[in-house]
C-alpha cells in the first residue's frame, strides 16, 4: 500500500510540474500580448504583416487580437491552476474523480486548440509556439500514467 501511495505521489508531482509549464506558458503569452514583439509566441507576422503594420491599417483589429490573446492566456492559466490543485490535493490522495477531472480538463483545451495549428492559415515556429505546450503535456501525461498505474494497483476495499 505504501508503494502505491508513493507512486501516486510521484505521479501527481510530475503532473504538477507539467501543469506549471502550462502556467508559465500562459504568463509568457499574456506578457507577449502587450509587448508588441509579435502576435503570439512563435508567430512574428501574419503572412508577412507585422503587428505594427496591421495596427496602422486597422487598430481595432490589433486591439481585438490582443483581447483574444489575453483571454486565451487567461484560460490557459485557469486550466493550469485548476489541474495543479486537482493533482496536488486530489490525485496525490488517490481520488479517482480528481484524476479523471485533471486528465479531461487539459485534453478538452488541447483538443479544441491544436487542430487549427495544422490548418495552414498562418506560419508559426512550431518549436517556440507549440513546443512548450507539447513538453508540458508530455510531462503531464507521464505523471498521469504513473498515477493511473498506482490507482489500478490499489487493493479493493473489503467490507
């Protein structure tokens, strides 16, 4: 029983590390929205048009893009904070409901967000744009699998 608890603890901590990477990405994404250094991480131009050029052409569009980036950063951060809490308090304690919720939440976000990145509507440096999220996801999934192993090894409750 102690080994399973230790395995669940290690897996939950690994999940937290992956989720902290999501949170850091969200913070960078937020600051980048206001810095004017590009549209977002790994996207310097939209088909050769810089943020400055687009702002000269239509400031309302740039304000709207910034608004969307801030909202996106907020949702990434909110998901990260939620799964950090679920992993640290629920998953680490061996609660199936917490593990299921902590797995489903980021999967929904990624399932919605990632497909458009491969539609070819704009060019992006996939390493800087998606690399940190993929790395965080990989770490998070490793932790989730470790916890899954621990949860499935638990001895059934006796009456």
